[in-house]
C-alpha cells in the first residue's frame, strides 16, 4: 500500500475585537472567514479553504501539505472532488514538466487540464478517478464519526467540517 494523503486542514477559531467569529487557516494566511456567529463561520470555512487553494493552483504555486490539527481547532476537509483535483494538480507539480507538458502526457490539452483541476468547475468523479489512475493514484473516501453536539470543540478529537449541500 502506498502513502495515504488526507486533505484535512487545521483552522483556528477566535473572536474579533467587535465580537465576531474569525476562522483562520495556518497553512493559508490569506484564507480567513469573519462571521457574526460560530455556525456561519464554520459553514463558510470550507469555501475560504477552497478559494485559497484554487488561487494557488491558478497561479501554479505549490499547495502546502495540511498542518497538524491541535486540540480546540477545526479540521476542515476538502470535498472529495476538490481533494481529487488537488492530488492531480500536485502530481503535475511534482514533475519537471510544464502544465502543458503534463497535460499532453495525459492526452489532453492545457485548457482541458485546467478545467479538470479547476476547483469551481463541475467534473465527474469518474473522470477524476480515471485521471488519478493514469498518474498511479486512487481515491479513497474516509467516513468519520463526529460529535455533532459540539461543532466547535469536540474534546480531544478535531471535528471534520463538511457543510450539508
């Protein structure tokens, strides 16, 4: 079995001077959510994380590996489609080829590759799994039990935040 990569990023939760709730990602200093209450801040955290990663991908910058989630922090998981897209992008970044060269090695144009890895574009899970297989990877989904009674601080275990869609 190969290396398993979990795309779950830690986020701190603090209160601003005016009493609002701030969610910040240590791995992405530009990703921040300010909301009037904890529930709204949590609901927006995933969107902020996706926007930060998408920006790095579009500028062809590296995506940091998830840091360690400490007690009292949120653990924000990327949706499965986004995690697959990030894995494909990271595989391309690990090669010595340009994005165009990597796309060609997969039999697609640069534009098709950009669409495939665009975190906001609809792409079928089957297409993502096929592409992952081409680069020697596979997608595995984890399902974890969370303490839904305390979304912010789930005791010693971090909470995986996935808003209902």
